[in-house]
């Protein structure tokens, strides 16, 4: 019941976010120059990931990070974190 009330109260925020997103897309279309460095960084990361990181096995840190994301979203959605296992 609490989640439904929070969802209803967040509707104006989501609508405002959507409208601002449209203004952002228009501003990027008009002047894309500030995002050139960001696009270069994304390209470099994709290149490094594809050739170096994609084939390596999952370690403890990767599993810990993944499980931590689950735990954070449980807390944000008012759910109980039942267990946290991060081993390789």
C-alpha cells in the first residue's frame, strides 16, 4: 500500500522529468559540441571492454557489486534484504 501511495505522489515528478528530457534532447540537437568528450570516453571504454574485459571471468568483486545493487534496490523499494551472498 505504501508503494502505491509513493508511486502516485511521484507522478508529477515523473511528468516534469519527461518534459525536461525533451528540452535536453532539443538542446543537444542544437549544440552537440559539449558532448564530444563524453562520446569519446564512451567509445574508448567500449573498445577496452570489448577487447580486454569481456572475456575475463567473474570475480568476487563483480559478484559483490551485483548483489549490492540488488540490496540497494530492495532498500529503496521498502523490501527486506533476505540474504547477501558474494562469493566467486
